[in-house]
C-alpha cells in the first residue's frame, strides 16, 4: 500500500471563520475583534449617587465613603425628581449648613463645614408620580454611609451624655457607639464591676455604622456601659449607656382606673386616676370621656416614671389624673379612660356616685 502525503485540509472538518476575524481597515491593517457588550446593568455601576470633585470631576460613591471634615461636600443624584435622606439631626435642627436643591435633571445636596457629627447614611431616590400618587422608584435608589473621619473624635458626637438602652429577650438591642473611622478598634465595657464584654461574632457583634449589637440580651447585661475606641493615637471613651431590661411585652396598654376618695359627696373634690404599665420608651396617649362634657371644666395631669420590679426588670408607669372640684349632681356618672399606644387601645371606666364609688372594667 502506498501512503499519500496529507494535503492541508484533506480529511479534516472545515471550520467557518468568524466574520470578524478578517475585518481589515483601509491600509491593510487587521482589526482586533471586540468582545460583545454585557447586558448586565451592573456592568455600568450600581450607583448614580456621585460626589462633585474639583475641576468638574465626579466620583461615584460606593456603599461606604470616607471623607475629611471641614471640606464642603457636594453630592448629586441623576433624575428630574429626587428625594434625599440624610442624618436625622440635620433636619431636626434645621441646620443652615445643609442645602438641598433640584437642578434640571439632577438633585443636589451641599453640606458646608462637615464635622464628625455629620457621619451617617446619605441616600437619594427617584420619585415617580402618577397623577396625585407619588412613590420612590425601588430600582433607582442609591445610598452611601459617609464617615467624616476625625482623629480627635473617634466616636460620632451625641447631644445626650447618658443614653438609655432597653433590653428585650425577643429582639436585638443596640449600644449606639458609632465611630467616624471604620478602621478603629472598638470594645464594649461594663463600668461596675469593671469588665470587657467579649465580641464573639454571634451573640455580640460590632458594626461601625450602628454600634454593638446584642442579639438576645438578658437581665445579666443590665448596668452602665461605655465603648472604647483606638486608631492611631490615644484611645477614646464614648458617652455612657444605661442598659435596662424590659419586663412588659409589646401589646395594647395594661390599664387600671381608680377614684379617690372612695366616698364622694356634693361639694367635695374627686380624682380619677388612669394607670398604664408598659415598655419604658413607649408613650401613652390618654383620652377622657366624663359626665357633663364639655360644659364641666376639669383638670388633667400627666406623668410617667420608670420602676424596677424585681430581678432587674424595668417598667414604665404612665398616669393620667382627672380632677373635679366642687362636685355637683351633674358630675356623678361614668368616667371613661382610653389609653392608646402604637400596638392598640384599652378602655376602662369608673363610676362616681353620690356617697359611694363602684369600679368597672
């Protein structure tokens, strides 16, 4: 048998060449094929929130941004109707350093002379309106947590020098010692007895934008605490925090009502007291319905206090006292107290009758 030499391409599958491989520019130079453009919107960047730099340059902000205090900051967000969110105290105190404007096709936020206290979340979102209804576009909302790093203020300053933190077994609690330098080393300490609380990544964690997160706190964490931070210089101490364990669970107010004195005669004075036991930080709204209303003038006094109720539990006692002076026959009848909190409303009543008082719930 005679073997024949193989010719180029003989006995092999012919491959179709990519039409892009042989593109030639005028002059005989080959053109390198370009990869197809990605259709993934993430390839173009995740945020339209930008910082204006000098000489008309722009910096697209990421999830976190570290800036220097004292230098005016200008942020822009693309869109013809932009809503801004920024640290709450800037709005609460109507800070004149802050300016928010809508300019043609972008929103603008300018903060002059920023300080460590301005550290926080800055975000913008496009507002869409359909007739009278307006809402944020969930696909065009951007945010960045901005740190104004100040070596003399490692902790974000607080107007409160002694803060209360309420502990509940059914939800996490936060000791809000936020820092201005995300690289600072932060620890949590009990004042008496002196003790450092271990951060184990599960029960106790630290987030520089929030503080120490206590996942399932118990009464053993009650007491006075502070945070300690260190960066490049000497360590710094935060404000102090009083941690209180909450006994009363969330729900409609637990209410009782009583009259004093028990025996009321015409010409006497009588007090009807409505008492609520609840969570320490939950406000109670009281409302009264009473005889001869509204002609009869009465006085209502509101008060509240924190009470420790064994095993370190803390309860808020809120009271509304309705006072009637120089009682007449038209004042006898049912006195209804309505107590309301964010979880619901409870209605109780007491009857003021001539010569005796009969309580009703």
